[in-house]
C-alpha cells in the first residue's frame, strides 16, 4: 500500500488499531492544539511538532533532530507501537505531517502513512469528527533507533549544492522570494546556499492539498535535475517543509537526504557563504 492514504483507508486502518497522530502546526500560529480541540479524526492524538518532533532551538537550527530518548518518550506517550501502523495528518498539504513521517522513519518505525489532503480531505469525505481535549491512550512501546533516513551535514549540503550537473543536486524547498533573498521573515540572514536549486514544496501538491501523482512528481524533479541516479538532498528554513520535499521525492521514486538544520543552521555560522538572486 502507498505511503499516502485516502480518508476511507484511514478510517479502516484506525478501526484495525493503527495509531493516528494529528500534527497540525503553523509557523505563525495559532497553536495546533487549538485546532485539534475544535475537531479531529476520532481516536487521533495531538502531536506537537515543536515539542515532540524536534529538539530545542539553538545553534543546530530552529527544529533540530530530537535526541533518540526524547523522541522515544514522546512517541510512547502518544501511544506509538513498533508493531502497529502510524498514520499522520495535518490541516491540508502534509507539510507538518511529513516531518512526523520523516522523523518516525528516521528513528526506525517501519510503517508510517500520511493522510493525503489532511484533515480538510477527511471533512470533505463527510467522515465523523471528535472535539475536545487530547485523547488519553495506553503507553506505546516504540523503540527509537536513529539512522533510518539519510541526512546531510552542513558540509555535505554545501558540497552537494556545488556538485556537477547530473551528479548531485540540493533542492531548496522554500518559496521563491525567500530563496532569492528578497524576504526573510524568520531567520537573521536572507538568501540561499550557493548552487542550490529552488523547488517550493507548494508545487508538490494540487490545489486541494493532495500530492501530485508520481509521474507528475518525477517530471517536476527531473526538470530540476533530480533523478533516481542523482544524489539528491533537500533543505528549507528549519527542516520541516524539506521533509515534505523528501516525501514527494520518495513518491516519485527518488531517494533523498534531508539537511535537518537547514537554513537556520547554515546561517548560524558567519563563515558559510550565502547567495541571493
């Protein structure tokens, strides 16, 4: 079965005991927990991206990888079990859900799926919702073991951005204006890693928030110089939307590594070069 699930498939798997994580999150707010309380997929547990899927912000970036023991404790609190599927969703386009998908995969969970189109698709399908405070679930048994997904250091990301055409490509998943350095609403320096190619994640999905089909995704990434035989990496502002890029690349059959610290880590060192335009 595909990584992506329709609302009906999610409903069936939930009935079979899958763990469902509501990962609604917005950089500028409001807090996802408020949206969760207003209504969520029955049985879903709220997963806080900032607290559960990242370590404390600092020199490693705004959303660095959490320590394995921290992530394991968070997932067990949310009821995640190693032998049961985990389904993740957010509001619509899987930007936040992809970070949960990637982090669970990185720490070794073998079966993580994404509700394609998110909570909006669930509502559009006319399926039931539950309101109120977070669900209480039995503690899970998930064991976190790092290394299940490829990652890039700053040095590796810079080298990949400078690789010869056809050998490697580093995709910048942010919107074009941030890539060009025209605006920077969050980080102290505007611009991009020299040699990186702009590939905004918004172009991975249709207007309804569902991912494009694999053929269209392959064509998109091929036009950007990323293919199955190419070494591919992705970064964004802090490693959230770039996880969405890695998911889209996987759907297209293209393995890719994530620079988790991303731009927020890159610009923490004044010695690293910055390009604009």
